[in-house]
């Protein structure tokens, strides 16, 4: 990773857990390189939050558990799908809390300003790691893209979940139209990193960001 790109990302404060940001293809072979880097920086207990796409949660849980078990991890479903689920008690004892993909708007609406997310951030500041893919990765930034009704790609900026403050993400960038990437760059309130499919970044206190996956991470 170039120094220019590395300097865009937030520095992880001492004592806080790692942050993993994956463009797409969670629970699939394309994401294995990212997941290995994530697990090496965190630990084996992976809690899956599938609130970005509740209708597909059961299928995603099966895929996610099988995928992480193949990598030697200990995955489980955190069982948080709707806002009523988002209590502080639902934050599990885990090494990494993983926000899967789907609708960024749905994920933010479910978790924003809830006891669950307040507790998740408190745990992150005490060493639990946070990670996400696609919608989940975008939502881990303070500035997140969300779609307008009927849009195929997100184009409007909304307050995300954090904890990333200084950077935002454009995911699925390898297949994205250039005009969409230009719109994202021109409207973004902070620098934007575009991640190709299957590519992710792992951020750890005191280390340079690690890019993992077959593709590019680039500053728009």
C-alpha cells in the first residue's frame, strides 16, 4: 500500500481492536485472503451480524459458518436482524463482530443509536475487533453511501455507524461504472477508497494497513 493511501485511513487508537473492511463476496473463496488476514489480527471467534439483509439471513448464516470453519475459525450467528434485537445484551463474547453485506440503509437503520451498537463500540475500544463487507464495510465509516429508492448503486451520503471518521468506501469498484465513481468522488465529504471485489483492508494499532485480496485498493 502506498503511503498516500495508508495515510487516508484512520489510525486505530491504542487498546482498540482491529477494523476490517471488505469490498464484497463475504463467505466466498474470493474473500479468503482478507479473512485470513483478519483472523490473524483478531482471533477465531467471529460473530456474524446479518441485519443488512434479514430475508437472506438463514442462508447467509450457513454460508458464513461453513466458510469461517474452513479457515479454522469459530463462527456463530449473533442473531440481530431488526432494531428490537439491538440490545446491549446481544453483543456477544467474540474476537470480531462482522457486519455482513446487503442494504447499507437497512443496516444503519437497524443499528444506529442503539444500545447494541453503543456497546459494540465500547467493546471495540477495549479490544474487540469490528469488520464488515460491502454494506457492512461502508457502514463502519462515519460517512456511508446509501441508495436512493430504485437505485442499483448507492449514491447518497448518510451518517454511518463508525468508528472510521476520516475515510469512506466505494465497494465493488472493479465492476463499477466510471461515472458512478466520479460522482462518489465529487460528492464525498471525506477521502474515498475504492475497493475491488474481494479486496479488503485490515487496520491494526501500530501497524501499516494491510490490503488483502486479488485486486486494487485505490484513492479516488
